[in-house]
């Protein structure tokens, strides 16, 4: 808050400036004015809140100064200095609504008390005006949200109010191209919510100054309603304005335009499309786009391929976070490069990868006899729009990998468990002891001894049993030929596969399938 002293007597002027510690009173003392004329020349630019002036000066009097100063600053608090013989001037001053008066012989504490009263009046008036502004903005925001966001155009009084607002905008700009709702997201100015709020309000103010529009801060974004740009020149002008705001405020803007509508009564439809287009923020690299840019997308793939799931299983089994990060980054890059991808299809595909990891853990726990090792079920994967998908998926997959290798797999048994899990994941290969031993980094003889000691079964017997179990499932559930089933479980020789299958089940593959089909027929 600022105070100005005006007096043509240097002793009074200097005394008031130096005797009282204005800064300690919460006041900034402007350079004292030597005359009413000087004060009037500076008031418009320096805009004091309080004026302390002599009632009688050479040239214009203090009363004339007060009258002309308040014409420029209607809320200016004026305190006059007077002598004992100037009472008739005081009466005139009070009629002119001068705030207060002081005798030139007043003690410093009296001057301080009077000035502080004036300061209090200024603060109360500003607070009241601030509340009025807040109420006005809140009411404007409520009407705008009802009209644009909720589409409630029949609310009492809103139509008339919005008509007046948009007609005023239309008078400033050409709206022959229709109207449009724009959604603006901001980044910068720190991590705290208060700082982000301040940035949003700063951008909102600049948008209102630079564009013919009505705008509000709503939740985590800025909503702007304005005449739609009619051509590429108009769009380029808008882009330059957004760039100017970024440059001046040292921030980053994401600007998403809804479809153009014929008149402002349909802006809710434009808002809905702007929201839909805004969901593409996780997919697009540019900072500005419109609904028309994404409207025709049909959606990309929604599930991991068998090869992707196999690769992921191998990475999780290897406990390799670097390869896991690279796999996640590659998956998301390929999804984004699909010209048909949508946020829905991207989320489905990412969730599919998380489910694949859950299945891997279930298989490993089952194969190693640790089904009950989890104290509680794994939490489902949930996408958070505020977090980069790569980071979310990596953290989820890394958590599953870490859960198994650092909490469930234990000690020297982990070599055998890792071997069993590898067999479970690769039963379709022609697995041998050397291959699995290389995978777990043990000598084949040492792995063979450990395997027999921990499982009670020889290595190759265990592998064969797993293959026969899988072959039984395939014969019972798929129409594949016996030769195809043999190849699926790693046997090139169909005759040898048949011999091994009968040894383990007591039936040939064909007999086993017929029996399973007969049992299904009876159950119906």
C-alpha cells in the first residue's frame, strides 16, 4: 500500500517523511510532492492509496488537489493538514468527503493513528471489492459450466446471460465459421498444486486478453469458448498466440480443439468432442490438435501376441529389469505408431501385457509347488491418466518380477525352481538337460543331482511328464491332428510320441481323444 505527501513547506514535507517509519506501518512512501500540481502529475502513474496534503499551498489548494485526485482515483483516502485558523476549510473538506484531517501541530502518534485508520479503510474496501469480484467470477463460472460442460441450456437466466456474453464476443470477432470449445492443459511452475493453480489462472487471464473468447479454469484445465478459426491462416494465428503465452509465462500448453458448431447454444457438443480428443494426449507427440484429427480412428490391437507374451515370460524369468524396460518401451512405441490406435485400444493392450505377467507368475508358482506363496492376490493393473503408460506398465511388471525372485524363490532351491519354470514356459521345445542347465548357469550333472534331490523325479522324466500333460490337454480341447499335437509339445517323430503317450496314460493319443469325447457326450 502506498502513501504520498504533498506540501509546499520543505520543513513539513521533510519532517513527515523522516520522522515516521512508514515502512514499519506497512506503507511505501512515495517521493513527497512540492505542490498540488506536481502531485496531480504523478498520481495517475504512481497511484497512491493514501494522500496526506497541506490544506493551503501556493497554486492549487489541498482541497482542489483532493477533488481532482479523487476524480482520477475514486478510492483514494485523503488526509488534510490544517492550522487552528483554517476551520472553515476543514468544514469544506469534510463536505467534499475528505477522509480525515490533522492539525499541523499533531504529535507523530496522532498522525500514525489517523493514517492507520485510513489504511484500514483501504484494506476493507479492497477486501470487499475482492469478494465482489470472486462472487462475480464464481457466478460466471457456474453459468459457464452449466452451459458448456453440463449442456444445461434451459437453466433459468443462463440463456439470457450467455447470449449477452457471446454477442459481445461476436461484435469483436467474425463468428461466421461457427463456434468452438477448446481445452487447454498447462505444465510448469513447480510440482505443488498451488503453483499449478496459479499458472492456470495466469494462462486464463492472458487468453482473455489475447483472444475474443470467454474462458474459465475448471478442475485441472482451462475451458475456452470462442469463434472457430475459418481457415489455416486463422489457425496459425491462434497457434502463435498460444506460443506467445508459453514464451511469456515460461510454461507448456496442450491445446485441444473440439469440433466447430453452428452457434453458441451447441457448444456443449463441441466440449464433448474436445474432451474425447484430449484423451489422446498419451498417444500424440504434438502439443496442439483437434477432434477432426482423431475422429476417424477405429482402434488398434488390444491383446499381446503369443510371441510378445513368450518374450515377456522369458524376461521375467531372467529377472532382467533392463530388458524389461526395453520391452515395455518397444511395445508402447509400436502401439502409438499404429494410425488406428485409440486410448481405449492402447489401455486394453497395456492391460493385456499386465495380465500376461500375472499368468506367468501363476504358472511359475504352480510349476514350483508354491501356489499358496502369495499372501494376498495380485492387485489388478489400473491405468492412471496422469502417469505415462510406459512408467505405469514397467513398474507393475517389475513389481511382479521382483515379487517372485526376491520374495518367493528361495536359496539353493531357486535353481531347481527356475529350471521347472523354464520347462513350464517352453514345453513346446525339444528340451534337453544341457539347454536348461545353461539357462540356470549350472553344470548339467549338478543340475541333474539337485533336480532329483528336490523333486524326487529325474530331470527327463519330469520334462516328459509335463509334455504329456500338455498333449492330453490339447487332444481333449482342440481338433488338431495327432501329428500336430506331437509337434506342439516338441516331438518330430509322431510314432515315438505315440509310444511315450501310451506309456504315460495307458492309451494311444487317438484312444485318449475318443474317450474324452465320449465322456463329454455323457455329461451333456
